[in-house]
């Protein structure tokens, strides 16, 4: 990861996905994944560049290749076509991805081995859990533009996930989103200060 990217990643960690959506403004319509992709293993926030995985419905062996190639800090994004009939991820893949120092995995579909995955502690964001594994034909593509959770994700786009859901920000929009998110937070804090000061004045008047 380039140093400048790391600085942005560290800054993004200080904002919730809600705050970043506010910063994105109208573009947030193109940035938010389906509501049912949520943290299933740990509630740890994930922030990092997308490593995209495009697989046919119900085929998942290419995910193993992606884990071998993923770089430290990247988020594996599995475009699984919303498949909830078989799983793209399990505890073994969680162990391997953790050893590669990946940031987390986002799955437009299901995973399995939930108890063992929780013991591993690698963040899994997905739509559901099912015991059946996906096919093993090896079909699919890595590091291409994908449709995941209802939005387009390109390799290197910044993925941010927390308990509110998952958003994806093109790298060229990150700095502007941060600035606008911080501006709104500052404005809200100023409003609270003004209200607190006003309430103090009213309280003093009532006392006298």
C-alpha cells in the first residue's frame, strides 16, 4: 500500500460509514452495498483497498487463489451474485487470509463454519450462513470491476465496513468525502455547544 493511501486509510478509520455517506452526498447512492451485507464475524471496522473476486453463481474455488495474492491491508470483495445456497468462505480461508494480513472479507453471498470463524477472528461481512460449500471449477476472474451488493466495485476502491453496513469509495473521492464529513461533524458539535450555552443562560435566569 502506498504511503499516501495509508494516511487516508488511517483517517477514514476515525469516521463511521454514516458520516462518510454524509460526506459523499449524492454519490452515496452509488457507494452503499445492500443493507443485508453486515458484520457476521466480529464487529471490527474494516477499511482498505478492494481486492475483487468475480465468480459465477455457486462457484468459489477462485477465492483460494485470491487469498494467495491479497496484500496486507486489502479487503477481499467476493462478488457472489447474492448466492445464499452455498458458501464462498469458511474457517480455513479465514485463517489463511489472517496470515496474509488482509483486512477482512465482504461477501455478496453466504459463508459457513461460523463458530470456528469467530474463533479465528478474521472479519467477515456477508449476507448469510449455510453449511454447503460452493463449487470448485476454478471459474471466475480476479482484480476486475465487479457488481457486489448492488454497486460497482473496482480494484483499489476503498472499502469501509462497520455495524451500519458497507460502503465503497473511489480513491479520487476519499479526500473530499473526509473533508465534507468533518465539516458536518464540526457544524453539529457547534450546534450542541450553542444549545448548551443557551440552556445555561435560561437556567440562570430561572434561578434569579
